[in-house]
């Protein structure tokens, strides 16, 4: 589906001299958005030289808040237990905290979003709790005093409202969603909604670039884990294009070196990078 680029961001993709810009619509409570993370990781590893990525919070968070913060069980929330649903009273606080984190830099904002999702989907934490949010900020290295001040500032609230406006303008009503734009600001973007195989996203990137992009080499596994410390075996296998058994073999070697540990979560087991700090 074609869509127009947000007027406020028509020149942002020129800042990094990259021919494409991708809008990634994020909902920290959405299980499928979390499932998209390894695909985004791989896309950035292999083709990050061709695009910049803008994270945009979707409007579902506002809808939930209007309903008193109770999650709509019909919308991709089967991953949350009944008791979790009852305790999500202020989902907008998680959204505002993401915008507060972004005020400390784009990369800081991305680290914060990813850690927030890990807390929910791996550690079963209540990410609507300000204490959990503060621990998340500390974990990713934010200036905590500045972060707390920004959480309750007009700047974060306005940034959140701006994201809601963008998602409305681009008619993003379902999660997950991505919109691809090329360097010609007059051209419409290409929107994809739902979760697909990695090859589909590469195909869209190729179509928008109108040429075949050359994938970059993947970093060594340990280096990748140092910046993406909680990963599932199947996701690492997808990223590295190898069988799960091969990835598991490498992870077990790192486990013997006390560089990773295997952790059990409600959605299966994950590997956590510890850098020898067990």
C-alpha cells in the first residue's frame, strides 16, 4: 500500500546521505513487533548502509489509555497472562518513557525500546511501572536524572503526540508496520503491515532502491551479542543463515567460557550475553 511521507520529516533521510528511509511503527506491548526485532537486526546489519530508520510509536497505546489502560485481548495480546492484563493501567507511561529516552539520542532511544521489550517478553516485567522503567533507563546507560525529568516534560508528551499524528497520517492501524521511502521526496512510500519472512523485506528494499543492494558482512557472533545481549537461538540462526544446531554449538562454547548464560522465559529459552561476568 502506498502512503505519503510525513511533512515534518521529508529531509531527515538526507542527514546520513543514505538513499532510503524506513519508518518502523513500534508498539512495545505487541508480540509480533517483538518477533520482528531479529528481522530488523538483520536488515540493519546487511543493508544499513542504504537506509536510515525512524522509530514511530503507534496509536494503539493511546487507544488502550482511553479504555483505562486495559489491553484489548482481541489484538495480539495473547502473550500476556490474565494477571498481566489487569495490571497494565498506564500504558502511555511506557510510550512517554521511550520518547524521553530518545531525547538522549537516537541510538539511546533504540537501546531503550529493545530493553523495554526484553523486560516484557523475556523477564515478564510490568513495563507500565515507573520503577521498572527507571531500571530500564539505568540498564541502557541513560542519564537517569535527565531521563526522569524528561518523562514528565512537555517535550516527551509532544513527541508522543507527534508520533500518533504520523501513524494516523500514514493510516497505520495494525501492527507491526513499516513504510519504505526512497530519496525522491515526491514519490509515495510503500507500506507493509504484518510479519513476513526476511526475504520479503529485502525484496521491498530492492524495489524501492531500483537496484540490487550488496549485503555487508555479518559481525562475529560474540560481537553481535555484545550489542544485542538477549537473543533466541532460532533468531540468531535466521540472522546468520545457519542451522539452529550450528548456532547452539557456538553458544555452548561461549557458555563454557562464561560469556553467555541460558535463561528460561515465558516464551521459551534465550541466551543472555554476560561478557564473562557470571
